[in-house]
């Protein structure tokens, strides 16, 4: 079996690949002047307003070898703390203790963020460099129910720009009539039970664990 490149070990060469920047540009064209000029390197008043209204973001990192990871982060709108016009802090709330994103940041500081506001098609993208902080005086500003996060992800902004809403419009993400009925949705507990594959971790046990965590361990 022959492969397209070293990194894609399971894809046969029978597929047709784009292999250069030039070929990609020839096929898709170049961005408009607006698309080129929309990128800024600071958190201006418009970005601050967007961030203050966003209760959810996707955080993307990779390790030193380029292995990638995306992680959802969410809380009440404004949970991300804007430190100044080039830095923001994402509080680290209790989770499963895998801390994949943080391990990646320790070996590769490059990070990408996608801020989402429910009901709004356009999103905000931020790319920059990250570090993990443990300064209590700063983290206490992000306390909820009297509980401060132990750690925070400090992001130095290198690029900040708006992304159009075509993906949300195509997907119908904010249109309830396009959603599956609840009984048609995949079961997270069933999936986890199959993947964990431990006798004691039954679907019922995982349902109970998830419900307990959602009720008692959000902060």
C-alpha cells in the first residue's frame, strides 16, 4: 500500500490530493481585500463586547509533535477575563483531569480560540500564544459561587477576526425545527460504556456519574 504522505498512514494514494499552496489558490482564488484586512492584533472594544456576551468557546491546541486537540469551554457570558488589549484569561473549571489542552500548551504555546454566541451566526476567531497561570489575585476575579479556579489559560492575542455565519446557516444549528428529537440523539453514556470497556462501568453507572457531576461538580 502506498500513502499520500508520511502523516496520513491510513489513506490510500488512489485519492486525489492538493499538494501545494499554489494549487489550492488556483482552485479557490484569493481572499477579498476585506477578508485580508479584517485581521487585527488587539482586543479592541468590539472584540471585548463580543467576548463579554459569549458563554462558549472551542480551544484548539497541539503538542510538540503536532498532534491536535480541540476542547469546549463554557460558563456564564463574560467568563473569559480580558486582562488588557492583548491578553485574556480562560478559567479552568473542574473536569476529568486529563488536562490535554494544558499538557499541549506546556510543550507548544500556539493556540486557537473560536468564540460563539448562541443565536448568532458570526463567530470570533483568536489565534495566539498561551501559558498556564496560577496567580490567585487574578484568578479570584473569575470565582463562581465563592470558588476560584486553580489555574487559568493566559492567551496573548496575535490575530483576532470575525468569521462569517455560513457554517451555522448551512447546518441550521440555531434552528430548533432542524434538531433531532431527544429520543433520537446518541447516548453519551452508551458510547462511554462501550469505549471505556470496564465491567463495572455500565451504562447505568455512567448515567448516574454524569448526573452527579453536572449537579455537584461544575465549580
